[in-house]
């Protein structure tokens, strides 16, 4: 049974700006709706390993092993800083050919996938979040967590798609102004850098 409390809590968690939201919005803004959809899909797919590791009990490894947690945390931080540097160095244009767009879709989705894969706190989040909504006497708790996790993923995908669509609409505002494009690119670059630094220096 999926409670209203679970749906409301999940929606709040998904809507709040995080790394995946920022990546999806920036992609939709600079690459358009199709790219934004691929970014949203990649970020959502990146939830699967964390969700499964939680359900299968592997999250306990990260929860109890400081070394495993720290290694993955710093890898995720380095990747976010790499994204920040890449965006900072972009030329300030929104133009892409159809061929370039097709070739880059998988890369966009894979970047979104890596963003969540390299975030160890996502695994810990599921470890702490899902069990709260499983009845103590549930006959099949694993199945219940799979259902709740799938609902959470579906909600994530839908919300991220909305973010991508809204970002695409905002392209009109900056499309004809290289100065605005550069400003927005560097703003997102700074956001990724701050997220990377926060992940690197945050506690467990």
C-alpha cells in the first residue's frame, strides 16, 4: 500500500534542487527538450543501483565502511568539478547540428547516470528513507521496497522532464545573446563546483 505520506515526502525530495535537477535544467537550457529528456532519463536510471543496493543490503557496506564511502564520495566530487570546468570552458553558443545532437544524446544520459552513481549519499538516503514506509508486519518487505522505489523513480523522471521542458522554454531568453549564454553557463558551472565541494567536505 502506497501511502499519501510517502507520495508527498517523495515529491518534496524530488522537487528540491539537487545535482540531478541542476544537470537536467542546464542540459535542457543549452541543448533543448530532447537533450533534457535524455538527461532526466540518465539521472533517473542512476537511481537504480542505489535503490537495489539498499534493498539487497549492500548499502550497509557504505554505512559501516568509512573507506568505501570516502572513496566513492571523492570520486563523485571530482566528477562534479569536472562538469563545472567543462561548462565554464564552453564557448557560449546554443547552436547544435542535428547530427551532433544525435551523437551526443547517449553521452548526455550517461553523464546523468554517473552523477547519481557517484553519489554515495543517495544509497544512504534510500537506506534511511524506504524502510520508514514499510509496515512492520509486511509479509514481503523486499517487494514493498521495490514498489516504493519504482514509484520514487517514476516521480523523479516526470518531475525532471518538467524541469527540462521549462528550461527549454527559457532558451528564448538567451538564444540571441552570447553574453547571457556565457553568464548562465558560468552560473551553472559555479553551482556544480559548489555541489562538488560540498560533497567532498560534507560529513557522513
